[in-house]
C-alpha cells in the first residue's frame, strides 16, 4: 500500500511512501480527517478466532 500526497483539490495524488507490515493486512476504507486519511485494517484475510488480534 502506498501513502499518497493529494493536491489541494484532492483530485491528483503522488505516492510518497510504501506502507507495509504484518499488522497492516487488508485496508478496507479511507476517510479524510483533518490533513490525514486514516486507513482501517479490515482483517478480511481469515476466520476470526478467540486468538485473533
């Protein structure tokens, strides 16, 4: 997944960083909040169990 810097209009973006890691598995949605866009980790990659983080 790439972090993207949007232009002032929010219509064009430029990749600025690669986001990866074992805790970041399945991005589900994004919503603008101030100058950031939080990206929840949906965890659709397997069945939940009592040991699922």
